[in-house]
C-alpha cells in the first residue's frame, strides 16, 4: 500500500543541457572559504573525470562474481583506467568518469561511441580497508554487465546541471544545485537563491530533490511531471511542480526505504513532528562543510 505525498507530477522528457549556469570555479573568487570547504564534502566530490580524482583503489585487482559466474579485472595503463570481463568472451571498457566521493564507494562510468554513459559492473567500496565488489543493483545472476546506460534522471542526483559551462556533462554537485543558476549573479550582479531565506518547506525541498527516496528500485518512489526535463528543477520552486513522490504505508514491512532516504526518514521522526514542520536538514547539517567527531557532536547538540 502506498499513499501520495502532497507533491504532484507525471512522467517527463529529457533535455541535454540547461542554460544560465556557470562553471563551478566561477564562484571561488568571491566565496573562497565556503567554496574550498564545500569542495571537500561528499557532494563536492560526487562526480568527476577519473583523471581528476586521487587514486585510492588497487588497480591490479581481480574479482569473481559467484552468482553470474563472471570474472572481472581492473587495470591502469599509460595513465588510463580500464575494467575487463575475462573468460571466453572477454570485454574491456575504458573508464572515463567516477561517480561517488569515495567516502563510502565509487562507481565507474564509460562513455560509449554514441556519446551516452554506461555504468560498469564493479564498484570500489571504502569499507574493510577498501575492496572491489559488484556495483549497486548488480549482485544478481542476471545483472546488466556492461550494458546499463546511465540516464539523465540517474545523473540528476550525482552531478551538476549539464550546460555549456560544464562542457555538457556536469562536474560534481556544485553550488548552483542549491542556489540556482549563477550566470545572472556573476555577470549582471543579479540576485541568487539563498536557501536560508526561504520558508521551511521550500528550503527542505532543495534537499528533498535527491534525499526523499521512499521505495526500492522495484517500486517507483517518484514520477517526474510530463512537461519537465530531468534537470529542470530550480531551488525555491515547489518541488511538487517537478515530481510526484510516493510514500510507503506505515504497515509495510520490511521498510522499502533503501539508499537516499535521509529526508524521508527525518519526516517520519518524532523530532520533525515536534517541530511542526520547522525542522530541516540544515538545522543540523551544514551543507558547506563536513563535520566529524566532537565537532559534529557539538553542532548537533546545539541544534537540539
């Protein structure tokens, strides 16, 4: 059983590039401290060409996937990175992009001859000292191997809005994900969205665009409006004008919540209910920097 969250939408169409955006580094000269701290966060390192990220993986590794009986290996040659399926029908693909900060995991993408991106079957996970294993959704006998195309809807929550400034493919989740297109602000000194000045609903929806997942991949958690492109959401507009979200019934067991569900979980919490809707992600989490240990505990205590 599912009920509707009060957000409205239907399926959408795809558009490749969005206007009004600037290269992320354009923000740095005027916002040096915030820019530099943000670029160290998970969002600031969410997507990049593989040549631009530090090497943390073992590029001589081999991995056998028991369920599909397939053997894989990775390699670095002449400054380029590759993933290979070994055996009687070998396939090798060059790795062009890394998706994921590496704090928890990295997944690898290749650009096909037709220009589209495809996800590769092996990911690197930081746990247990770092290791290779099947990418999310691939640990099954009938996985997609090298055939899984990466859609715009998938990229929406992993990188910047594709634009001319970002060379078509975005570079990480940059400042404009939360502040909106920066071109007018940079060139004409026009206004830009400050999420802190929005009402709690609009402020929370900036995080909800990627952190409201309420169901597994087998049960759709959201459907985009028919007349909206995958990158057409703008911070400050009602999220319901962009996407319809489904909430799981409280009686559903086990919980269908899977990965990007932080906002959904918060809205189910006693703290959110007690706040009468005033609690947002930014109440505890500073999006411009990563806090750990005692520093994080102090901020959370002060917020409470």
